[in-house]
C-alpha cells in the first residue's frame, strides 16, 4: 500500500514539476500576447472614435444637402 502511495506521490510531483516548467517557459509568450491585445484594444477604440467622427461629418453634409434647394 505504501509503495502505491509513494508511486502516486512521485507521479504527482513529476507532473507538478512539468507544469511549472511549462508555465515558466511560456511566460514570455503570454506577456507578448497580453501586450499585443492591449495595443489592439487601443487601436480598435481609436477606429471606433474615427468612424463616429466620420459619420457625424457625413450627417452634417446630409443635413446641408437636405436643407439646400
């Protein structure tokens, strides 16, 4: 019984070490991904504001055309 428990603990310890090693090696990739996601969010926000400004200007042109003879 003790041999089985020791074997399972050893397997869990090895699995834990593997997971920790994988996490340490993948950290720079996740940092890069988070950084790029932040830049994408910023650019999408700027795009939305630019599109809204364009639509406001287009609405002014449409209003001017509607009110002209």
